């Protein structure tokens, strides 16, 4: 079974591979996020795969050692059995979970073709001003609602310029075509539930889903958008251990978000994702 190892001073990938009697190619295959094998750092979390190869590792065409056998140890590392030890109160536990969540964010971005924050934003976030937050237990659904926040640029402008926040407050934004965009990276506390953001992953669906007779800007909820959100939530459940799902209004008395139409879909989303309702 794969396990985690914290890089120590003086470590290299070759030394780590030798210490655990595994092939360097297998170690690299288990850590696809390491793009430069010569640039690991103290405290970095490395996946140590189970021993699978025989003999000396072969090298690929670019000189990079190849794995002896195709495998996917990252699935094992990101599974829930690895989650509970890292959700303690100590700084070391939090740092370990923060490191793990970087792998989670990369995996989710690949699986769901997420547009990363740096690829769509026009304003640079200041992550140094955000608190770390990794032991997620709840997904909170929002809609953008009435007003001028019907685009990525408008959301960014409102949150960072008008509100003065360090980044977009939601962790993920799902547009009406079903495309997913990253906001605040996993591992950092979002800004989407007033005074109660800890342990919550914020997902906003672009659209006005609070239908009112006098409001001609209301939107219908596209199936492709809802399906994209559901599939994203399934992955978040798998890789973060979140257990519940609710709407913004469940946590902020008097809030209308995520609108009557989308709020009415939360029961179906919970059924499809096998998540519980929010704790009152």
C-alpha cells in the first residue's frame, strides 16, 4: 500500500528510492506533480509506492526513469483512509493535509478539465492573507443571482475590488455551459458563508435561480451545469471526506441564495452524491 514520506534535509529522490528499496521510476510515476526531480524541498510530502518492479528501472526517451509497471498509487493516497490522520489540530497535521490537497486540486482539475485560477483571472490573488483550511466536511451551493455577477470577470471584480477580498471567495465556479473554473484553491479557507467558512467548500453556479414574477432576468437551470456540479461534488467527497451538502441559506439566516429553483434541486444532488443534509 502507498504511504506518505516527508522530505528531510539532504534528501534527493534517488536517496529516498534507495531508502525504501524501490525504483526511482516507480517513485516518479507515483508523484506526477513533481515536474523537476531535482527541485524537491524540505517538508514536501512524497508518495512512497508499494514495491512492484523487478530489476533495474528502464529510462524513457527523455532520460527520465520509467515505471516498471503501469499503476495509479495516487488514487490510494487520496482515498479517505489517508484523510483522518491529517485532520488533527497540530501545525504538522495541517501542513500535511495542505500538501495533500495540492495533489487533490491537481487531480480534480485534470479529471474535470477545470480552468485554473491563474489561467482565467485578471487580478492576482494574495494567498498569504488567507487562512489554511483542509478538513472539509460540507459543500455549500450558491448562485450568482441578480445583478452584474454573471461572468467570471464580474465575480472577480466584485469580490476583489468592491469587497476588498484577497481572492474570489468560492472554491469553484460552474458556468452555464458546464465548464468549471477554480476560485480559491483547495487548502485555503473560502469567503462565501459569512462568519462560518471553516470546513466548507464553496461552489457557485452562474445564473439567477430565484424566480420572481417581476424579474425578467431569471434563468432556467441547464442540465449540463447541474451535472457538472454533481460530478465535481462526487470527486470532492471522494478526495476530501466531505459529508454534507447545503445551500447558502442553510447557514446564513435570511439569505435567498442559491435561489428557490436551485435550492429545490439540493435534495436530488444529495441523492446523486450520497451526501447528508447540513447540520442545523
